[in-house]
């Protein structure tokens, strides 16, 4: 039985196979409409979500399956003190696969150790968000036609931004990839990602606070929100929240074929004036997330389609 807790739980070949399955789903969704008939996905979300929860649920419905949902800790027995381990054992009695989001880093791993069905990490605290990375990989592949030889700018909250941590882990496995890490000093990439991934595998990277200075060299600009919910005090959040706001003027020196990604939700870090720019891909990313989650559910449920 397989789980997806970190993006590196999938080999490069496996993540590319998921991309191939996603392309097949895009080309012929009717072929997949009943492949999960009778199967049940439990979405256990102990932290707010729009995209991840709804795209997992849409993915399962579009495969013919059913969904059981816990949206928010307050509506589940977690509010009475039930542990993640017990919750995982209980939900294993009802469902065939679990997607779990939790504010505590490592909670989906604990669930996986106790469940008797596959567990997918749908975002754990400021740690990892592997299925967002699957959405990002398909988006980059569809938009650039490749996953290698790319200069990727990651901008905003690189400290708490779990999507950034997972994307770096995934893209570091491709040749010719380099990163430009653009953040305020206080929100720089954590040491465990810098040392255990970038330095360990000798991946070229630079750190800067200057978004406009970095712009001309980027093939991908991955914007992120400053994560209010992870700050210990409101003052720090208020001081840092407007560090980077992408406007049409700031794109003046960007490559004409640079692609702009954002995991969303957006607060104000990308001006809505950019939404109609052909380089803006963040709403395409949302749709790609559903296709990749469909492909992932098929893989973990070992459904041949
Ligand atoms: N990208 C993402 O994880 O969005 P949600 O928090 O809405 O699920």
C-alpha cells in the first residue's frame, strides 16, 4: 500500500507517469468516468481549503467514486480530543483512501502509520504540499513543454510556504534547473530545504530581496502569499505582508514567455491587472490540480484505466 506524504515518495518516473495519465484524462475524460465506481475518498481537512479539498472531491466524482468529508476540526471528534492516529484507524473502516490537511507538520505521516488505506498529505502546516506540486508540475509541463533547463523564481513567503518546499524537492530532480529565491530576510527558505535539498544535490541557487532585479532571468515566476496563519504575532505579519506585489510595471523586463504561477489563494501579491496577461497561469494551475489528483487517486488505489 502506497501513501503520498512527501513529493519524493514518488520517483521521477512515477511523477512523469502521473503527468501522462493526466494528459490521457484531459483528452478523454469519458473513459475515466466510472473507473472508481464504488470507491470512497475521505477528505479530512482540519485547516481551511478551497482548491485542494474541492479538487480532490471533484476528482473522485469525475472518476465515478464517492466522497466522505470532514471540513474543519470543529465539526469532527478532533474537537473532543481524538488523536490523528485514532481518526485514521476509524476512517479506514469507512473509506478506501484519505486526503488529509492538518495545521501540524507530520500529522498526515502519523495518519499513514495508523491507517489501513492509502493516505495523501493535502498540506501539513508550513511543511509540505505534494499534491500542489503535482499541479505545478503539470502546469509547467503544459506551458513550457519541459521540466528541465528552467530558471525558477520563488517569491514571497519561502519560510512558511509549504508549496515552495515541495516544488523545490520535485524540481531539484531535473537537470539544468536553478532557483532564484526572492524573499524578505525574515521569510527566507528554511535551512532544512536549503541544506538537505539544494546544497546536498548541488543545485544552483541565489537568494535576493530584489524581485525586479531577478525578473529578466526567470522562465517561471512562482508567487506566494505571506502566510498570516503561521505568524506568531500580527505586527510581523503586517510589516511583511506587502513585501512583493506583482504589477504590470514590474513585468516590464520579464521574458515574453515567462510563466507566472501561484498556488492560490491570492491576497494582493498579484495585481488583478495581470490576470489577462497570457503569461498568467494560476487559474490553469487550479484545473491542472484536479487532473493530477485524479491520476494520483488511480495510482494509489491501483486502478488500471
Ligand atoms: N493551493 C491550495 O492549497 O489552496 P487551498 O488552501 O484553497 O486548498
